[in-house]
C-alpha cells in the first residue's frame, strides 16, 4: 500500500481523523509498517502498551483470556474485526 492511500485510510480512524492530509502523511512516513500472516500473533494479552497498531486492511481476531491458559483450559473468547 502506498503512503497516500495509508494516509487517506488513517483519516477514518481516531485520533487521526482530525489531522489534515499532510499531517497524516507525515505520520505514515514515520510509522513502522508490519504485515502479519494469517495465524501470526500481533501481541499478547497483558503485554506492556509500548506501541499503537492501526489495522489498515484485512481482519484480526482478538482473543481475551478469562483465566490463565493451561493445557486443559479453553482458549478464551474471541471476536474478529474487519476493515
């Protein structure tokens, strides 16, 4: 995805919605990009909040564990978000 398309898509997302196109393009130019394969973990529950992720295309499954994961426990609840 090119930078101008990414900047346009950022305009649909808070807190970037209030920025003009040039400011959003600056954010895109300075942000890291990460392509995640199906089934790949993006982050784990309770990881320190050291980054912000914006999903520009595709979908992500979010799983929230209600108890610590053990071999005999269920994997938790999940929901899928699409853009």
